[in-house]
C-alpha cells in the first residue's frame, strides 16, 4: 500500500522548527489559522504555514520520520528560523 503524504502541520513539528514549547506551538498555529480565517477544526497545511512565514516553496524542507514516528527531522537545513 502506498504511503499517504502528510499535508497538515502539527504542533510537534512547529516545536521542532522553532525549538519552542508545546503551548507556544499551539498558540502559533492558532494565530496562523485566524489569519487565514479558519476555525479550530480546520487543519493548517505546510504550504500555508510556510507562506505565512514568508518561506518560498523551494525552500520548504523535506521530512523523514524517525523509527518511533514521534519527531520529524528535516533532511536539509534550507529553512533556518
């Protein structure tokens, strides 16, 4: 069965990008959702997240999950907050 690519960003990934705590990550996601006029039940895509922060599409890092699937690590260091 082919793997389905994840299109929505989660708070854990925001924590990794910005080296922040969980509460700050949720607050950031909430602020961006409000910017795009989304409610709490609607997901925020990676492209919306990076567009909000001014990162161009070709600079968005690729991700691979660790074996335990708990933390995503960037393959490249092209995005440095």
